[in-house]
C-alpha cells in the first residue's frame, strides 16, 4: 500500500480505506446482516464473525419484515396481536432510532383491515403496508366466488401507502385493492364474469380452488418497490405467482382499468410463476411453489433490475433461489408472448444445493444480491440458516440463528453496509446541542484506532487515498477535524474500537457557535486504522448534519 498523502497534514496515523467491494466474489461481503427472528421483540445486526454488534428493542414481536431506511432508521412490521390467527399477522409498523427511541408507532388493525407480513419504505418517506380486508360470504358470492369455497369470511389483500403525520398517526395517501381487479367464469349472473384466459391482467376470484384458511385467499407475503419504473412487486403466495402493478396511478385510477404511466390503472402489469392461475396451463407448468421475498436487484449491482425470488417448495422437498430477468419492453412495460403468457421460460440464474434436499425451507425465507455480486440467502425454517454464495454457487459464509427466542425461524435477512449513525440530522445554531456519532465496525475491527472526520463541501468527489475514496472532501473543516481531534468541539473523535467493534464520539455545538454556518450541511465519517500495522481497515458512510437557525 502506498504512503497516505494525508499523513503530512497531521503526524497522527495514516488514513486509507477498506475496499468494501473486493475483486474476488469468493470473499465474504464485509457488511452486516440484519434479522428479526420469530419469537423475539428485538432486531439484531450481525457481523461477519456471527457476533451481534447492535440491537434495536421493541415492545412487539416481528410482523415480519425488518429494514434499514436510507437515514439509518429501522423500519419494522410489528405483531400487535388481536388479529386473525393466520401466519404472518402483523397489525402495525414502527420506526426505531439507533438508540431504541420509537419514532413512529402506527397501527393498521381496525375496521376489518389488518396489516400482515411486510412493509416497504418509499423514496418519499411514505410506507407501503400489505393488509387483509374482510368481506362477508354474500359479498364474495356477489363478485362471482363459488359459494362452496368461501367459509365464514373472505379476506383478499390490499396495499396502502401511509404518510407519517405524528408519533402514532398516519394518512393513507394511496391504496390498491385486489377486490377491484377480479374476473370469474363460474357464474354468468354475477359480477366480473368473463373468459379468465383472455384477461391475464385480472385475478380469478376462484383460483386456487378450495376454501381458504380463515378467508386468507392470497396470503401476500412480501413487497418491494422499483423507483426506476415506479413499480410495486409482491408475492401472491397462494396463487404461486409474483405480481407487478403500477404505482404511478392515483387511488381512483388504481381502482380501475385505465390511467397511470402504462394506461392500465391498477390492473396487473406482469405476473409470473403459475400460468394455471389465469387458465393458461396446468400444475405441470408451474414454476413457483409457495414463494417468498421477491425483491428488485438494486441499481449498480450485478443483475440490476432483475428480480430475486425464494422458491420454497420446488419438487415439494427442496428450495431454490431464482434470479428473474424481467422482459421489459421499450416502453418500460411488459408484452404477452404469442400464447398469451408472460416470459421468461425460466430463471436467468438459480441456486440449489449440490444435494438438493439439503436446502429446504418450506416457508419464510428470502435472498438478495450483494455489492460483490454474491447472493445472501435466508433459509428461514432451517434454524435461521443465513449463508452467502457466489455466482457459481460456492458458499463463502454461513451463520445459524442461535439468538434467544421461542424458535430459531427467521422471516428474512437484510444486508447492511452502513456503519455510522448520528443522533440528529439537524442542529439549531442558536440553541446548540450535542450530536452523538455511533460507529459499528464489527468485532473483526476490535482494537483498531478510529478517527471521526468532517467536511462542509460535500461527499463527492471525495478524497482518493490508496485507491479508495473517503466520502468527504478535503476542505478547511476536514483539515481541522484531522488536526485537532481533542478540540473543545469534539469528544472522543479519536479512540480505540472496543471488543464489540464499536466506537462513539460527540460533537458539542455551543449556543451561537454555528450561527455563521446556518444553512450549511456538515458531513462526518469514520476512518479506522490497524493499531499495529497502521494500515486502514475500514471507512464508514458519511452522515449529514444541517445547521439550522
């Protein structure tokens, strides 16, 4: 490694960066894995050594999805209790700060509606929630449902987009209902009668045949959002399909069959996994079986725009992870094949175990693409088995959930690259405040030296150091934070990472001190250096701090 060019700025320790994305996919992705196991109210961040390095508390068990938002806030579906006794019942969503402070505690569990399974944060800060809605047998029959296969209640799914308005309040700003997009060929005297096979954009109210458990007809178990196309994908578990709908619609358009970017209102733009669900095939044509966890591969990652799916019950006794290359046309939509179905014929990439039955989670589970091109997999029923595989299927990391809970099951795993959190994103120049910066570097970094550094001229292009890029710019504030880590402005901005791989620093803004900087965004990031070799071992993300009046 070449000499650090910033060592001449201050005679402390040289700074560089850990290459977070290695050239070899055979190495483990260096970030964290986040899980919210069944039977526990806590959410855990686990490092590559399998050690818990941070815990978010909650008063509720998971309900089930857990995610880290772009600002470092935990977004968590919660099980409020009191709902239908169906697997995945939730009823609410929470936002939780790094220190455990509840920032939002919203319930969606009254009036015949009940949130379940999963939530999704949108770029505008709103949150999508999957939920059941209750209909009587008479209402279902009026829509064309076979009276012999209803039971005492009928619960199709719907989606709501909620805007947080207070600590426990929210406003529904958009919604979509399966109930508005039905077709049936059972009773020509009832609504929605038509030829199912001629309308793949609609959902057959009589598929699958049989009486749903407690009315749970669709059992949508996961949701994701693609900002590039304004699409929503979710898993219609009991139809053995994944569905994509257009989020660009208004609520009124989402209830109809026209409007939105693609002119189809809330009708399905795309479906895949089981052509029998729209009368275009038989069980022998089925490709998905009790699937979970569809999620879009993020921009900049290998396979960007493709869809990852955990196919739980392939052949009935083993699981597979599919990467689906979506057949997007030139207009950003989807065309039917000549036979009236949607392609592709099979996955672009898939993972199965060498002995197929060694990898089998009949329910739960997910998979996601990692920055190094590998794939992170949660085989949720197999003792919460988390593992990472290369494109060739070579396993390079694994961990089994042994955290205290009523069982070891894990609904999903999320990859987390973030390693720095701040207690506030704004500070009043007039009032002043103390801002805490929490570093979570992981136990492999225990004993390293850390520096908290800053910049007031942004994070791009950053500072190139030994082939890396520190997410700060070289300006007077950067030089100050590097040269004077023991100043009155900072506490512990230089120190040693503890046994849990953690470090904490504080910025002490006295009242009136920052008045000349009102409107300025200060960014801060950590750099870590091996205490013996003085080689840089890690750099954190940057966190912004806006100076307000």
